C-alpha cells in the first residue's frame, strides 16, 4: 500500500507509552503506525531519525484578537513554530454570541494557519439565556466565567459586573446538558480591592506587589466556592490557570468529597511553572492571577506529574511591549506564550524533573482533546488527524528577542536556555512550520509554510 506521507525513523510519543514506528498518513489522517522494518511506500518521506514524534500541541487557552484582527494571522503563525496545531480561543464581549461568534469565525477562517475551536464568556443575562443554543447552533460547548468581573473590573471590555448569583445560574445551566464544560477564572476580587490599597500604601513595587495584592488565597477561596456550586449542580468544571499550591490543595479537597458527581479538571500555564515574583523580566510577566513563589512552582510540577493537573494552556495575549514596560499598577496584564508550551515542558519538566514524555503528550494534547470534545485530535493513533510535531530532545537554545515571532516582539523567556525544541510541525498531514539551521526558531530561521486561512473550525 502507498500512502501520502511517511514520517519515518522516529519515536512516536503516545499517552500510554513510546513506540518505534513510522507514521503513515493518508487523506490528512493517521492511516497506520508501522513497526519497523516494513516495505510500505509513500509519495513524500519525512526523516524523523533521532527525533521524537509528538501529537500536535492543543492550546486550550488563547486570547487571539485582543491585540487586533491581525492577531489571528501573526499569533497562529507563532503558535505553529512552537508545535501548536489547534487552539481554543476565547470570545468575550457584551453582545450576543450569535453576533460575536460569526465575526470571530470569519476572521479566523481568513487568517489562521492552525485549526481552532472557541469558548465564549457569559457575562450578561442574554448570554445565559442563549447558552444551550450555543452548542446546538454555533458548535461551542465550553464557556468561561470570570469570578473577578464584579463592579467595574470588566468595564474595559464593555462587561457589566456580575455576581455569585450569576455564577450559580451559569453552573446550573451547564449541569443541565451533557457535554458542556464550565470554565472558571477564580479570584475573589472584593478581597483584592481591599488588599490593593494596602499594598499601594506600603510602597511595595514590581511583581511582588502584584502578587501581594492578588494573593494565593483569593484564588483558592474562589476555586473552593466554584467547586462547591459545580458539585451541587452537577456541572463539569474546568479551573483555568492554576497558579498556586493553595489553589491545587482546594481542587484536591473538592475532588475528594464523596458527593462529587461531575468531573473537576485543572489547567496551569507555562509561566507558573517557570516564573516567580523575582523574575528578571519584571512587569512583562504581569498576569492574572500573578506569578507566585518557588514553592508554588514546585507544587505545580508535582501536580502535573501526579495527574492532578490535566492540561497546560498558555493564556496567550499579544500585548505590545509598550503596554508592559511600565510601573506595576499601570502595566497591562498578559503576554504571548502559546509557542512556549512544549519546549518549557520538555526543558523544565522532562530534562530537569524527569517528567515522562508520554505525560507531556497527555498534558499538551490528549487532555484538552478529551475534556473539550475535539474529535480527531490529541493522539497519533490511526484515524486521528495527522497533527504532529517533530522534536529534538537534545537541542539546546537560548531564547532571544522575537524567538517565536509573535507580533508582541518579546517573550518572558528572553535569556532562558531551554532544551528540547520542535523542528517541524504538521497539521492534517501538511507541513505548516519548520525551523531553520540548528532548529533555532526566530525571525531569520523559523519558517511558517501554511497559508493564512488554512486552519479549520472545529464545531463541538
């Protein structure tokens, strides 16, 4: 039998272990994993000798579009250089999502080079009224509630303040329909309001001040509250960007309660695995919730290894550097990070802490596909989309400047030496990105081959 493509000579990384096999691709899907030696042929051969073949990265937490319409072009290209083949992007605003989702899809269909699905953010009563229809008619089955959007906190997005009654109704509606997932951003903003003024008056500055004004217990308390209501209402709950040991402790406690009748999942982000309040990049690492302390970093790595955290998402926002290089209280929150996910887990997780490669495959791909119902994604087993990334585990590079070509023009990993880099990214059997000499990504060496608009929408 002849295939379209054979990715030969590599070690295939699956959730349940490693296989010395060639990946046979036909019609954009994995047709077979062929033990070697074999006599199969293909029109195209991709040499993976000495490399590991991972499933394409699924980033379940991006904010493409907050930097302008062209985000879908520039940031999907950046993501592809890091091995990302699918993103789940947040759509957020006060208008009906039956107005907003078609606009978002038009932009992504025209500009994205990676496949994509969408979450929407309920922040008005009209969004709750249409919540069940979003799955049936728009193919959107996951949502995100900002527990911190009380008072005027969401005014910059045109969002009116919500409350715990809104949270309760949101979780009730999610619990009523099978297949829906309630994402929650947990922070008790009312406590933050009190603490912020105290911290400002103390004279503390920098990332330490941001952490002190939004400490771990405001994240942990809100997580416990959301988990309680989700348990009561039978709503599958996904806690986004877990940043602290204390928050993870509350997730463990909620899972241990015998009354739990719906799944509770946890996501963390690369920056919480690498950065602390002492980070050399300063306010460029400002984010909500804040980066924390060394003890929190190690607690999250332990949670990843133990299976207590199911996914790693980037919370990617292409904030311009001019928005970041300010004093802490006026700097914007958020930064680019989609392209860093796999390399950070390989370098800081596998090489430094012994995190198994198959666990990394689960965290970067299979977990998100399973939780969010991404049919055909998240694995390299036959029948799945041929989304894959070739990785050189031995490649060691120092991140500099626009290493991943985000429009933001910087990375919070500038100056980091990381080991384990993607060399080639394939989406549905098509090579969409490859690295230049020595596998170094960057403006002069990383090459994105996919045409804008070649990504596809994944309805769920």
